[in-house]
C-alpha cells in the first residue's frame, strides 16, 4: 500500500544541528519563564499545566492553518500502525515541564540544566543503542561511554558549586527526567515518521502530556493559585518555547539520532542557562566557578559522546 502523502523531508545535518542548538537556548528560556510563572502563581503544578496548555493551543492553530492535521491523518491511515510506546512522549514530556517549572526557583537554571543534561546523555546512549528512533541503531562506543561519565561528573561538580541548598531531590528528579526525555525524543520521532508531520507528533505529545499535568495540578491545588492569576503576560509564554522544542526534535531526530540531537540541544541549553543565571539568578543562588566548570565539562562530554561510527 503506498503512502497518501510524502513524508516531510528530514533536514540536513548542518541545518538540524543549528536549529537544535537554538532549541536548546529556548529550553533554557522555558525553564526561566516557567520558574517565574510558578513563583507568581505560588503553584508550580498550575504553572506547568498552563505551560502545556499554551503550547497545545499554538500547535492546534499551526496544524489547522497549515493543513498538517489533514495530511497527517491521511498518512496515518496507510502507514504502519504506531506502537503503544510511541505515545509515551506526552507523559514523559509532562515530567519535563514540571521539573522546568519547580526546579529553577530552587536551584537555578544552570544547575538544573546540567542535571538534565546528565540524564539526557545517559538516556540517549541507551535509546540509540536499542535503535528506538527513526535514525536506527547507533552502537555504544568507548568514546560515548567516556562522554557519559564526563556528563555525570559535570552534574556533581555543578551541583556542589551551588551557593544555596544542594536540593538533591530536585537534582535527582531532573536527572531521571533527562533520561525520560531521551525516550520522549525517540517516541515523538516515530510519530513524526508515521504521520509525516512533526506538528502532528507535537500535538499528540502535548495533548497526552496535558492530561497528566491537568489531573496532577487539579488534584494538588484544586485549581486555586495562592498567588493569583495576575502574572505578567510574558510569564505565560513558556509553552511556546516548549512547543518549538518538541516539534524541532521530532523533525530532526531522523537526521541526527537521539544522542546527537540531545548533544546539540545540550549546547544551547548550557549557553542559555548560564546567560539567564548571570542576568537573573535564583534567590540565594549565584553562578560560581564550579557551576561554570560543570557546564564546560558538559560541553566536553558532548564532544566526546558525539564521536563514533555511523548508524547501522
């Protein structure tokens, strides 16, 4: 049976790396904005729910305006049926949104980002080795394993360099969430491959993640924001950054594989996180020499992990 619509072409490697680097900066911006919204509402779960809702609204508008939903629906009818785990990107993304909301005010964007990076790198190695993404099997190599170890050391170095409380529970949750994010990239990439439309994959991701976030937020807060709903308008824009990250990743993963995709995003996250913490650090936190060294070590881990044979 032939496809009703051609798949959206995957970008070239250079374009994909450049776009995903910019996406990483956007994720750092998302963490900054979501953290401020959580503080204004005095309810991090509600801020995470709002973040997801804004992103979903933007994706629905894009899908309808561009015809992506119609094309994706036709392709779904003739493409191989997606597997159940392909739909786990949304729930895994919900954890990421929550961590990006509750973490920055407590540990700062830079330290939180390094913890996420460690988990993302570990998870990406596993996902690529298992061949779960549309990019296929990308084997473990000594260089990639060295990169993962460097990333873990970077997590520890940046965390111990924080001037406030260490907040190990938050950092541990961020590390675990980073691992889940790697599986999210593979799942969303598979949905984008099946539908031929990254916007469709993003909309499914946000819709399913929104269910998780809404149930959690309402069960914890009852829908009441202790700080009120009069936050500055810019604090409601975190979902736009998150939407762009999900769609970009779903579009680029077939070209880069999960590890290289993660590493390009990581570079942008690290640069953006340091910039935000230098301009507006979390209360009681400051960018220290250890924090900077942790981010630099993460970038070295990125370079080391990116070495290795082509996918098989």
